[in-house]
């Protein structure tokens, strides 16, 4: 029985770690794509619209 609990906990930790790894990889891939697009178009940054005020500002990474 203790082995079952140990392996269940190990499985949960592995799953959470895997999801964290995938989330970070997607974030870095999106950042690299934005940087590549900025370089290709010659822009200095990416503008995002603030939904509350309607003003645009530079995207913060």
C-alpha cells in the first residue's frame, strides 16, 4: 500500500512538472515568433490595446 501511494504521488508530480514544462515552452515559442515578426517588419515592439481605457501600450514580457 505505501508503494501505491508513493507511485501515485510520483505520477502527480511528474504530470504537474510536464504541464509546467509545456506551458513554459509555448510561452517561449510565442515570444520567439513575436521577435521574429518584429525583426521581419522592422518594428520596435508589439502594441496591445488596454480594454479598460482603449489606449495602446507596448507589450511587456
